[in-house]
C-alpha cells in the first residue's frame, strides 16, 4: 500500500483496523469480538458505517473499500452517504 492510498483511506473516515476486520470477514474467519473491547468498538463502527449488513456479510460499500485497499493502482475512492430514513432525517 502506498502512502497516498493510506491518506485516502484516512480521509474517508476509515482506518487499517477496519480494513483488517473486513478482510477477515471476507475470508469467512470467525471473529470473537465479545472478549476484546477494542475489537467490539471496531465491529460497531463497521456496522454503523454500513460496511457489513445484518447477516454479517460485506455490503457493496465494504467490498468497494476492500477492493480499493487491495488494488495495485491508485483509483479514486469516494465515500457514499448511507441512505437515511425519513424519521432519522427528522431526528
């Protein structure tokens, strides 16, 4: 990974901890986050950012982030907003 790619990931609000956990999910590894507070916080962040779904599988956004990290070339990575419900907009 290049420094420019690292900067792009950070600029989009992600970190390498998130990317590592996404890689484990993609590889179907069993992640025990109940025993470690930091891993549990990262897991909650991944859910909140919409990178995994309710079925604990990568969403399209999670796959895009992982592909960006794994790609050899420097492609632009644009963070998309998660659609919000009317109630959440109001709140």
